C-alpha cells in the first residue's frame, strides 16, 4: 500500500499560478490528480498553503491538507502533511509534483514497489538512459550514478560519469553519454525517513548543485534507483511547456 501526496504552491518564478492554469478546460492540478488516482494509491492528498488550490482539489473530491507558507520545499510540505494525517513511520508516500500532468501512473506504482522491496532503503526514485550528448551536458537534466546493487552514489547537473579517455579537448566525446542515466524526479519515502530529511539542515553539496536529494546522501540515507518502465512526459516550467502539453491533451478532458 502507498499514498500519493501532491505538494502544490501558487507562486512560481517562471510561470505564476501554473498549477491552476487551464489545460483543455481543466486546471493542471486536476490532470495531475487523475494521474495519482490511476496509480493504485490508497489515498491521494494535495498539500498546499493556498486556498485557491484547496478549492480546486475539492472540485474533484481530492483531500487537501493546508500547510505552512514557510515551507521551502515540497519535501517539507509532504512531511507536514504526513504528520497532520498521523501516518505511521513505515508508511510509504510518493511525492508527485503538481506540474507533472503527463506522469505515467505506472511509474508511481513502480517507485513505491521499489521502496517496498528494499527494507533497508529510505528513499526510492527512478532514472532513464540519457539519449543524446545534448541531454548529457544539459545542467537542467540531472544525472545519477549508481552502485552495482542500485543504490544512488551521486546526483549532479554535470555530465557524469565522466569518460576521461573519451574526452576531446576537455569536452565529453560524442559517445560518452551512452552509460549515463538521467534522474526522474519522482520519489517514494518511508514516513520516518521523510520526517528525518525535513529536519536536516541543507548541506554544502545540496546548496552547490541545488539538488535536495544530495542532503539525503550526505547524511547517510540510502536512495534506491531503478530504470523507469517508461519515460515520463514533459513537466511544466515555461509557457512553451504549457503550450506543448495543451496540444498533447487537447480533447482528452
């Protein structure tokens, strides 16, 4: 059994109010909630600090927990929701971002099962093979390197692993991306690990890379990674992303 929490805030630097922007006649949040409901989750909850988002969740009968406006990350917001709802320390919670209207429901189930299958793990997440050199060097495409047993060793915006012998003039060679993995930002947590993570201070590596998962690694939490059963669709960060998703979902409401 697992639950899905969708942390949602109204403010967004690049696309204000994006979770309530309309896609084929429905707020983006409704599309994301549909994905969560189709995943087999025992419960779907929206965690927010905004009454407009709470009202949008209520329109389709999705539970909502009001959380503090002071939360600086979705992880903190989810941890607050778990405390408010009294979930057990061993319960599994999947974090689905509110700007992922194309996330395949099967991946939510996959990441939850990955955590269920590894009792020693604190967090589970997914990755997919990097498919081009451009993706490999893109700092917006976060890469992950793994141990032989599937534990995450490191996440970075830099092109890793670095093929020293294949580098040309200190740049990655044309085939250097073929062993690289791109991280997919979908997480499953045990509630006890989620609570611990939310209480830890940001770390040097986290602040340098702007990657919260590095805080978990630096403090010794184990993150398990599996290859995603399928690649997720684009998330929404810019007006161009929104236009693309509107085109893809037109007529499917």
